[in-house]
């Protein structure tokens, strides 16, 4: 069976190479095949032997995982038009792709994975030097795992000047390497945490106090301010082990990793930004947080207190109204419950309101992402004024933190989450991030304690206490 697949792939590649040579321009080839069930963590780990540009995405609500290795096409845009320009370039590539995908399944074929910086312009400051302002990648090798099994897509940008036999040899070697089982992660003990450093905590608390004064003056309704905690380990962290541990400990969250230049942005976020599947649009309002109780009774008491807390309900309603406005621009049949419910995670519980709609013809997932980012839960209100305030007063560089990360395929399907509960890992060091929504009556010490709770999920998998 494998020999038949190999022959078919070689035959298609030769045809595409001949077309590229005749037209004297590169062509994108995409071939999807069903393979034996393959562990996504093994595929990700083996991928470092092929290319140190890797992507990992695991859904929060279904058996669905994507792992991308290498890049056939990499798109990086900056400025206010970065979402539309990325969408247009992806469309242009897909318009002329030579594709063989008999399965018609979401998340196969010319899927692009990646994310965008919090702000439309890139500063390149510490600690985000390796990350562009935005990056969407169609990987050279894409593993798609769902309830029906494993599917491997090979995307290759075929240049007319390349030797076709060399391409075939390299491609088959890489595919074999990626499908070789790797069990090294089963015995890994992880890193030992040697140092925790809070970055300018006094200045951050003062920034909260300053923001409340600004809010009382009436310039803003709400602003979200985040802070950074830096970790040092006894050795280089294994990103594969971090992903496994996050998947085990935070199984109701989206687990992600994006690799750029030896740095990894990794996280387990509970917050979906927007999903589109078969033109059905789903979003969620997740704002208002408290911890989990140590007993069932305490947990219920904390949850009820959150549901009835005026500050948190007001903060949550800001998010609901903003998402409603953004979704209505591109959708019909918008459905939103009148009151929130509780969304419970391992360490935290949140106020939660789902959003459902039908995406209009002529629009894409990235159109909605553009208008939703940043939601009031991550930026504030009014949106533009809050983002400006953050850029001037926040005591850290957000980079990709609190930004849209996710994937989109060639059939308008895709999903983006908000990159919170996350860390930037570089060798034996990591930066963790957490923020809180500041309103008029916010108290610096209480907001500081809230961020400590939000840091726990990532801290727990990196050697700290839960």
C-alpha cells in the first residue's frame, strides 16, 4: 500500500514540476493521504529533525489536533491591514494550488497555522525578538488527527530549477522520519525550576492605580493591564513534554505551540475567539474569573459569588456587547443567551456566554478576527483608546500574548483562540504573562492576586506549584 502511495506522489510531483518548468514559476503542490494512526506529540518531536519551524494546535471541545512541520508558504504582514493582507495572500496561493485531497475534511490540505501580535506594529523588543508581528504558515508537512483517524498532507513549493529526483528523495525521507514513533517523552522528567522573578511588580501595581484615576476621569470605560513573570530552569525545557502536560492538565482548553527562531510560544487557553465550520460561526465571551474551591460546597459558593458580582458581570457584559457588534457585521441569525453561565477549568472558573451565527457569503474567518481583536476582556473599552493606553502604560511587551492564534483551511473552516495562559520559552528561560480588567473601583492588590491565580496553569507544568 505504501509503495502505491509513494508512486502516486512521485507521479504527481513530476507533473507539477514539469508545469512549473514550462511556466518558469514556482507552483504549490498539496497531497493529502490517510495514514495509520499517529501520535501528534511524537510527530511534533520528530519534526525538529526536519525543520525548526513547528506548529501545534489541539481543540478544547473535540478530538481534533493539527501539527505542522516546516513551511511551504510563510506569510508575515504588519500594520492595520495585516489580517486582510494575510487573507488575500492565502487566497492567491490557494487559487493556483495543484491539490489532491479526496477526503474533503476540515483541517486538511493547504491549512495555514499561526498568529498575530497584540498590536498592529512590531517593536521587536525583548523577549519577542524572534517573533514577527504576524505569521501564517502553510506547513510542508501537516498531521491532522480527528475522530476518524490520521491524515498527512504534504505541501511543497515546487521550483522549476530544482531537481525533481532530489525533491522526491528528500520528501520521502522526511515523511518516513516524521512517522517514526518517538517515545522519549514518556521518560522525560521535565526541568527543575530554579528561579522565579516578578518583573517590576511595584510599578505594575502603580499602573493599576493610575488606570483607575484615568477611568474615573471618563476617558476609558475599562482597560486590561498585564504583567510578566520570568522563570529560569536547570536545563533546556522540552516543548513536547510541556505540550503533553498541558493537554493532560488542561483538557478543556486549546493547547498550542508556535516556534520561531528557537523560541516557543506555548499555552493552554480556555478562550475561543471565533470558529467557523461549514459556514456556522461560533464565538464566546469569557470574562470574569475566580478560583476553584477545595470542596464541592466551596466551589459552588465561589461560582455563585462570581455570577452575582457586579464588577465581573459588568466586565463580562462589555465583552458580550462588543462581540455581538463585531459578529453582526459579517453574520446573520446571531444567537446569544441573556445571562452568562460558569465555565469551570482545573484551576479557575469564568463567566461564559456562547455566541452562534451564520457567516455571510463573501466574508472569511479573518474578517471576523480583525474586528474581534482585541475583545474588551483583553484590551478594554473603547477598543482603540484602550489599546493606545496599553501601549503607553503597560510595564511589559505583549508580543503575541492575548492575541489571536489558530488556523484556517481552504474551505473557510478554521478557529482562532485568544493566547492567554501562555508562556514564551527560550532554552532554559521562560516568560509567563497574565492580565486583569481594570475598572473604576479596581484595587491594585486584588488585581495582583487575580493575576497570580491566572499564572497557575502554566506555572504548574513548568515546575511551580498549582
